[in-house]
């Protein structure tokens, strides 16, 4: 089956001459239909630049990006923008405080021509209910919602646009632990029920362990390792991946033994 998303030797350079910065270098990977690929690495490793190229915020300097078997132009069509959606890190700042929740969700329906004008408020309410919020939340202001509720609204907005690939940029890092767990369960349920694919960008491997099918490890703009999640945690191939895993908070004796083995037996 053709992958939903394919990157082939993709690079991004900012600036020219001696001040040029290679933010991403020669990256290749696929995301299959219904898969969650986690992209992990330290700050400055190129994760956000990668996301922006997939979204079409700016074009790659070289290489090719394919979506559902067709090359993605730098200037995305409405169809591409509808199919590839973003859920941002800060759930409150991602919503316009001057718009109601419903107006923020409906905007995508109006832009992409989804449904008839008379049906769109119903579609907004359906999207809210899919993420576990009552349909009448559409009348509320973002300021009246909790962080977890705001993130659910952001997810509903992506769903309402009939997305097929969702870029999740640190979607739970601004939430407390209990709310984070609920949002992660919601994302997993939606992926299973709607056949969505995710590119889950994060620096938190403790989250990755619970949501990702595969993990792509980035360091200084390069893809240093990409494998199934279990293989990454149990048998990492490069030292940098071992260092990242060694920094994951330990919650069981088995994980403590794994951490000690990866860090050379040094105390945590």
C-alpha cells in the first residue's frame, strides 16, 4: 500500500553563505495509513522545522514530500490544507480569544467548503461531541474553558476539516498529568475509530512509549534512528537514543534495570 506521507532526502537551510543554518538534512521516512509516528529529539533538533515543511508553512530546500502517492507543492491546495491539519502545543493560544469555540471550528468548514451552510453548525456540534464535549460548547469563549477542554476543541477543529494526517506538536506538554492522559486516550481512540494518521512531535519519550507505533529520533537536524517503538526502547542502535531513553522518568523495576543497562550502570 502507498504510504500516506513520504519524505525523500528532505533538507531545509535558512540563510545563505557563512550564516546559513542547516535545520534539517537529508531526511527520509514514511507514515502509513492509520500509523502514529513519533518525532523526538532535543530542542533545536529540527522537529518543528520538519512539521512546518509537511504543513507547507515553508518549502523544503531540497528533496521531495509526497502525500497519498502525489508530490506536495509548496503552495498547498485547499484539499491538501484540509487533509493535513495541526494541533499546536498551547491549547489556549491556538484559539482566537475573540471568537466563540464554535466560530473557530466553523471557520475551517467555511474555508474548505465542507457541508452546506445550513449544515455547518451541526457539523461543529458533531465534532465537539466526537472529542467528548457537549455540542452547546460551541457558544462558549475559549477563556471559559480549561486547558484540557481547549485542547479538545483544537482536536475537534482538525477533525471537522476532514483531516487524514494530523501533526501533533507537543499537544500535551502544557497540560497536567491527569488531563494529559485523558487527551492521549482521546487521540488514540480517534485514530482507531477514524483511521487517522499522526506525526506526534515531542521531546517526552514517556509519552511516546504509550502512543507511537514507530519513533524517529532527530539530532541536530538529522534522522539518526527510526524503528518500532518497542525496538527503540529495548534495543536502541545509537548512543544518542540511549541517552534520551536514560533520561525518561522511571516508574517500574523493569524500566529501572533497562535504564541502568543503557546508561552503563550509573546511578540515576
